[in-house]
C-alpha cells in the first residue's frame, strides 16, 4: 500500500504507530565526515512525511514533540531520523512542515507540466530535474531554445494553469502491471517494492511518480521560466524556473535589487545595464591606474632601501599584492639585505614575503608564518605565503629584529675572539 503522503498530499496531521526505533548517526552537511549527529531511526506504520525521491527533497515535520531532521526511503519503508528515542508500539501524532511541503508540491507539479508541454511543443524529453532551494531546473534533451520559444512555452504552461485542470494520482498493484508501459517513466529504483503510482494531469501527461503534488493545476498559481543554460552533457540545456509562491518571492528579491541599483547607479531600471557597464569600465581603468602607481611605488621603495645604509626593511601596503612585494625585492637586488613585506588588511588576512640570506630565511620564515597564523614556503629565493592574522605583524617584526641582533652579537663575539688570539 502507498504511504499516506502519496495518497493525500494535503494531509497536514496524522495518527499512526511506531514500528521500530534504532540508534543511528546522521552526517551533518558542511562538516567533516567524522562529525555526525547521534540519534535514532524511526519507522512508522504509515506516514504523511514524504521521504526523498523522484527528484524531490524530503519533508520536515514533527513526531509528537520531536523534530524530524531527515527522511529517507529504504525499500517500502520511510525512515525518520530524530534525536530522541520514541518507544516502538506507541501511538504518535505527525505534523508536516506545510510551507515546505506545499512549496515542493508546486515545484514538482510545475516540473511535470513544463516537461509535458515542452516535449509536445519542441519534441525534447526531460532527462533529469533538480528541485533547488530557491530555483529549480529541468534538463531538456535539445541543443538550445530561443527566447521566443521559451516565451511561447511559458505562455502555454500558464494557459493550462488557468484552465483549472485536475491532477490525480493512480495506484497500480506492482511494477509488473502491463498497463504501466503506456506511461512516461525514467525508471524505478532497484529496491522498489509495492504499488506503483502514476500521476495524471488530465489530457496533458501521465507519468510514474512517487512525489507529492497539487490536486489541480490552478494551485500552481503561476510559473515563470527564468533562463536557459548549457547542460553538462552535449546538446542538452537546463531550463530554470519558479512556480507558485516562489514567483512572488523571486519578484520580491528582484524589486529590492532594482531599488538598490537605482539608488547606487542613480538611474531608472531601463538604464541599469548601460550605467553598470559604464561603472565597471571606469573601475577597470582606475584599477589599471592604481596598479601602475603601485608598481612605480614598489620601484621607488626598492631603490630607496637599496641606497639606505640599513640592512632591514619592514613595509606594509594594504593595496599591494605579490607583484608589489617582488618588485621591491628585485630592485633591492642585495641578498644580504633583509626585507619583511606584507600586503592586505592590517587586522585580517593578506600575504607576506621575507627575503634575505638563504640560511636566515630558512630559519626565520616558518616562525614568521606561524606568528601570522599562515603558511608559506621558499619560492625564487624568498619565503612567502598567506597570513591570516596580519595584526600580529609587529610580533613577527620583533622576532626578525631579535634574530638579527643575536646574529650580530655572534659575529662580534667571533671577531673579538679572533683578535685576542692574534700575537
């Protein structure tokens, strides 16, 4: 028998019993594989909480007062991950996160509608689709679609939404039912057991699908086709779209961006492209000018230190880069003089370079990198790398000076010892 969520996608609360509850771990997205959340896998006699499948993400919801963090499918069972143990045999109340559920229903049914109409109009079957967090995409087996074709497809899709067409799921006993051959299908999972569900959009499409759907195309409200881009496979494209409530949210974000750009660019929406293009070109010209000035400044700093009697230079330039530091060292052209150069945010991250005698930079370079919470290595005779804490530049400079003083003391001591031994 199909799950309750597949029989009535609009059911928000449901009573059922717990079949099993076993200890388990859940990988936490964005963290290492070792960081896992300990909890329990709960299997229910029936459920309104949809497990992931058919390109649709899983639901979220509650089992009594326990939040369900992940729902997967294992054969005919829906497996719920929770952090609290729930006794097997106990009766529980389920509540689905309705906002998430209805959004997924709109996007999924919208995909079926777009897929069916696109294939009818342009002969391009859907090869895959992705229900994204904000925007969804459909991979179509066609090299390209013109802007006019996309517009025509969008108009046709929305005409069908206005026509108030029913969307009905039908169950077939098992996957060997001969009638299933007449319906569109990209294949069933290898571990599928039990009834097979076919979603029928009257007069438009009939396809195998396990997901949750609206009961009438009018519940989609509207579909907006956004743009197309090349797919990963040759001669295929991805068609981006939003349906239902996402259309309003997308429009809301666009309005905020439009108003912000109108203020920033000091011009109306119709002039945004030209104004932005002008601003970008101006920025590039200014950047070239700044780069040229930095190079001239690097030459000046290098020549100045070269003529100076001092043997140690410590210099920071926020706007500089690796090229700026290398030019200074090239201008100094004296391996006996020591340069400690840094660029970037004085209180944040940046780059550093230490030049000087080979023995000295091999000894001091790693210590400087450690103080700056960074990493480095010898490259072209200099020790250079990334620094995460340029705020510690003073400590690094002090280390270098103390090491230099220690070396000078050793040299003077050796000189005095040699003089004492002379007859």
